[in-house]
DNA sequence: TATTTATATTGCAATATTACGATATAAAGA
DNA sequence: TCTTTATATCGTAATATTGCAATATAAATA
């Protein structure tokens, strides 16, 4: 089918999945890493940085933006992109829970 | 095309993407959350917990296992699953970097 | 206004993912 | 051994994702 049974899961579970899925592509990891390195940049810089055509990069940027992981603001005729706390803040809580659990567990099973 | 240009990205970028992608489905988020709650359980428990058929759950478990996010050990004729530190440890470094960056940045752009 | 520059959108082909019924496998117990 | 129980695998249909050429849009500049 290819269709996820979204309606059977909680809103939180769906939100976390959308965020993780948006991060789950090497090009989008590379974009996030580049934005950390240069703080902010225009789309064209990322096109030069990645081995992908401009429409493909534009599409990846759109997905990151939809997930709330980056944001863009107009700067002349270009668009300046940078990381968006909103998305990363949401997913941070989940990983904090996992890490806290793993630290206390100390492998008592499996 | 649907095919990711894996070879053009670094090994680290591909690894992180695989981990995030594995987490990026509400059923797999639910499985992780359930394992945190009950520490460890057999596949059948998860089938009862989720609104999905047994083969579908089995497939999700396989993906989480391949990514190194869960591990399973035989227990009689059942298999006991629990979280695997390995995968979560790898992705933790990435989110630590992002969070450290975001805390120091204080919104000076976009 | 015409051109250039920067980005987004459309359309499409190739591939991947999701879900599940049917079936296989493998250990446990009768 | 036969049956039950638990999980995995196969096959397949429906849908989603990835990537790009072609094209559209929109601001800047000549």
C-alpha cells in the first residue's frame, strides 16, 4: 500500500515521525550540517555544496521547512535559510527520554 | 527517480540518515516508546499494542533492528526485544551538535 | 521595460515504502 | 510425532519518495 495508518497513532507519534523522516535523507543531513557551519546561506550556496540539481535541492529545502527544521527569509531576490529551533526542540524531548532511559537501564535485558 | 545518491554523501551522513529514517514512522516511534515503558517484550505484545497486522509489525521490527536501534534475543520460542544503545548513541552526537549550536546562536539571523 | 539572477513548481520516470494475506519456519508442549 | 504458538518471509497492490529537465515566478539591475 505505501500508505501509513496515520490516524491510528497519536499526534505526538506522528509529529515525531515527520521530523525524523525529514532528517532521514543524506542530502538533508548535509544541508543541516552546512547551515550549522555557515550559520545561514542562500539556496544557491547549497546547490553548489551538494551533488544535486537545483530543483532537487529546492525540494529538500521545502521538506525541511515544512517539518519546521529550517526557515527562510527573503534577502533581495534570494532566500536566506537557517535552522529553525521549533522542529529541533520538538524532537529533542524524545531523544532526551530515550537517552535517560538507556543510561539508567544498564543492559539488564536481551 | 526514488533512488538516493548515497555514494555522493559521507559515510557519516548516510549513517545518520538511515537512523533517522528508521525512526521516521509512527509505528516505529510507538515501538520505541513501548520498549521504554516495558523495558523489553516479545513481538506478540507489540502486535497487540499496535493497530497493525503481525507481518507489518515484524517488518518494522526488522527495520529498527537493521538500523541498530533495537536488538532481540530468543526466549523459548518467542523473541525478546529491547532498545539497542548502539544506534541511539550514534545519532545522539548529531543532535548534541545541533542543540549546542542552537543554544549559542540566539537567533541572530532569518 | 528587458534581461539577469535566484528560487519554486510541474511533470514524469525510476525506485522505495507500507501493509497484509498466505505461507514458511522453528521451538514448546501434548 | 502432531499440534500449538510465535515469528519471519514471500508476493503483491497501493502509495510515497527521489531526482531532474523544462518551465514558471519574482526580485534586481541594466
